[in-house]
């Protein structure tokens, strides 16, 4: 399925509405300063969880296939010291 890919930046220590409506998560870029966990949810159900090591770094996460389907919207929660950019379509 071919779709336009968009992105939303998620600030640290926040819950961000990435997209309000049906969409598929295609990938993420996560930057972390001291570890922590980032959650992506479809309404209230987690569809992706990443636990960062207790160090400074960043990672690119590619979601295979058609991506992770979220029927009601994509919501990201990041802890202090972590930011994320979510790619969706």
C-alpha cells in the first residue's frame, strides 16, 4: 500500500497526539539522554514500546511491511530526557 509519509516530533516528558485518526506507524527516530521508555499507543492500547539503555544515544527504528496499524490515532509518550520523531502514513 503506497501512502504519503508524514512525521511528528514528540517533546520530552510529554504525551503527543501524533495523528488523530486511522494511520500506520512506519518508523521512529528516538534520542535519549539517560534511558527510559517510549510508548506508542492506539488510543489506550500500546502498539510499540522501546526501552532505551541508560546512556546517551539515538536509534532509528524501521517498521517492516505495511507498518503498525492504529485505527483510532497514534499517541506517543516519552519520559524526561527522551525525544522521538514518529513517521506515519
